[in-house]
C-alpha cells in the first residue's frame, strides 16, 4: 500500500465530505478511493470513518489519525521541495578540455565542488596537452593558460598563472644556487615545450630573456615537477603546481628579484548566443573560486 497516497485520500475525503468528491478532486475512481480507505484502516487496525448513505463522520480513531496524516503530508511536501531542482537550474552534459597539469592540480577539485552544487550537471573532462578545436570536437569550455588567444573565440579571464624558477635542495647543494639570471647558463635547466629554451623574466619593468639548456624536456609540467623533485635540475614551473612544494621546502624558489612572465587562465568558448546554463554557471563558479589572487599563490 502507498501509505502517503492513502493518507492523502483520507484527508481529502474528510475535507470534501464524500468519497465521490474526493475521487474527482484527486482524479481517481471511486472504487480506488474506497480501496485506499480500506487499506489505511487495515494498516491502522481501526475504523476511521462512519459511512452512511447521507454523510461521513470521523470515528474516535479517525479523529486521532486526521491531524497526524495532515502533518505527515506537510512533511512529505517539505522534503520534496527541499531537494527539488529549480526549473532553471543547470542540467545536462558539460564537456571541458584542460591541460593535464592544471586539470589534475586545480580543475578536478573545482569540478567536484561544482557538481555538488549543481547535481543535475554531468561534467566530461578531457585532459589534453594540445589546443583543441572546440566546434569540431564538441567542446563546451576550454581552460587555457595563455598570453594570446584565438580572436575568433570568446574568452573570460578566470585568474592569473604565475611561475617560479626553482630547484630541489639536493641539486642546489651539489651545483650551487644561481643568484643572477645569466648564471642559469651554467645549470641543467629542465624545459617545457611551451616555453622553449628561452625563459622570459622581469625585474621591475626591465625584461630579461635567458637562454637555457638541459637534458630533459617535456610537454607536461607535472612530469617536470617530478624530475625537479628528483634533483635533475632547475625548472621554470607554474605556482599552481609547485606552491605547496615550496612551502614545504621540497623545492626552493630561486632568483627572488626576477619574476617570470605572467599568463592568464581563461575560460574559452565558441559563442555567446544561447549560452547554456551549464556553461554560464561553470564560468561564474570558476571566476569566483580562483579570483586574481588564487589560493595557491599565498605565502610563497
């Protein structure tokens, strides 16, 4: 027996004054209404209504049951409303592409918090270390770390990407600590395919371009972090990856007066027309989460 429906029938019969009126109100047949009342009485173990040809009246048990049924129905409605998803809430699939390093270090946790807030959304993350054609590959949102973006795409700046020149203590004990940019030429520098073999540093408004070389290169910053931790050399790495390692002392920041060139972290999408709620709310969520002073840059 559906006890909630049976209680609803019981209350409706009492309020409307007859089984026929309750049946019409609830869009049920009269036999179904009678069956629900009988099943509720059987479950309660007592007769709830006096039935005559002229009217219905509550028994003593029915008088006890009626306010409790009303309370239970109100509680059921409250529970449904508490978990109901608003009609305009974002729902459906959102496909996001992001670099492996940023996706693993930052975006995965953000996406987990987003879907807790919007449980109607399913997020498909593609961690790729290449530029993706959003239209051809049916991508809703690309998270890109860049200085320059394709002018044919629409971008929203989410936060800043800073980097730091760093090395493991073991490497510095063996090879010494560079104190000037030109001294990097004497060190084994681990390079990223995106930055190449020229590191762009700034001291105030003065740009300093440093040519570096080394025996390890990779197209993934996470791999360079592991090589740097192993003492393989000096690396230029994003703070969203290495800030915790610098705070813990596993890596040491070098050349504090020289700051690597900053990049923007952008949410890139193909069109503003008919922007789905999933995309709009994800962009808002990430911009609010990261800000221009992201948590990962604090205290380094």
